[in-house]
C-alpha cells in the first residue's frame, strides 16, 4: 500500500503528501521508510527546484502510530536493543534527509503536527500553517522524552531556548497564533496549500544553484562555531555563484523589463578565452 504520494502542480515544484488520513497521517515504520525513499527520489530529479511537504485530510502528521507501529525490515539475528535502535534511526533519518536535500522544502502544515509530525515540520526550511494547526511535543506526555528526531537541536535554534524548554518539558498544545508569535511557523494562511504553492512557484524562478547554496549555507552556519567562519563560508559560496551568468542575466532582465531566466551557466566573459 502506498502511504506517500507525489504531485507536480508546477514544472519545478513537487508536492509530497503523507497519505494516511484515516489515522491523521501517523508515522508507522512503513510510512517513514517510504517517505525517506520518496524524498530522495524527488530530490534526485533535477527539474524539481522546490518541494512542499503536507498531509492528506485534516492533519499534517499526528506523530508515532501507537496502534500500527510496524516492524523494521531486515532484523533477522538482531537482539531487542539493536531492533529498537534501527527503528529509531528509520524516523530520525527523515530529518537528515530533509536537511540534505538541495531543494528548499516548505511544510504546508494543514492541521495538527504532533510528536514526530512536529519534528518533520521543523526539519523543513519554511513552515506555513493553516488556522486549524496545533503543535505538540508529545513524547513527554507518553512517558518518553520529547527530545526525538532532532527536536532538542532544532527547536532552540528556531524559537530560542526559553520557548523550546516550555514546549519540550510541558508537552502542552500550542495553537497556531502562538506558534506564529514565537517563530515556530513562518506564515499563517487560510489556504495553506495555495500559499505554499504560490511561494514555491516564485522561488522556482530563482537560480537552482543559488537556491541550493543558500539552503546549504543557512543550515551549515547553524553548526559553525564562529562569525569569521560563517562569513568565510558565505563569501566562498557567493563567489561561486558570481562565476555564473546569473548576475549579468539579472542586469539584462532589469534593463529589458522582464523576468530573468537563470541557467547557472558559466560567465562567458570570464571563461571564454579571447580570440
């Protein structure tokens, strides 16, 4: 059974949808494995410049499926601890996969995002939320820890340690207006998919190389230990883009009152030897 669907509403935009609406898109082992595989496959498509991640029905993702968890494959000969560790990595790998995609990913959060569902949204580059959206770090409520799927790393960096502690230690439900105020979501939209698609379509007009490098530097600088190192990384990446024809094309398009068409091709005035 397919738990994840992909649609292409625009030439350069792919929508990846969690498709278990009958259980509010709860995360089973099978869904997590399929989602990871789908993200990689879509990410390998060079025509895709921006992705949107959303859920079918009235929820984004309600977190771990406690009724139909499933069994991780290829466990013959493993002990209980090894099986548990392998299961955890099926879920946590989704975060590193999303971060590793060259395409920016917009989470179109169309309803409740609980536990691992909140973590999936946090692992995306932008989070747009519908008015019905709520967030909840459910691990602590279920007798576990809320520090799962990089929550303790992502959340303090996105909303600050004070707010992160409040969410992770109390397990309280956060309504969308509060989530917007604290910076957990980027935008609030009545039609969240329309907002995500409009933004993704606009972003898809940018240089694919520029989009990928911008995402990469933003994430990398979250881990860099000094201002000097961060500036050096930004300078080097900007220099690499400066060797393309993108900036000359932007100047030409401005003078001709048209939308620039970025190809990421090398600048001919730099790399073509004089004749």
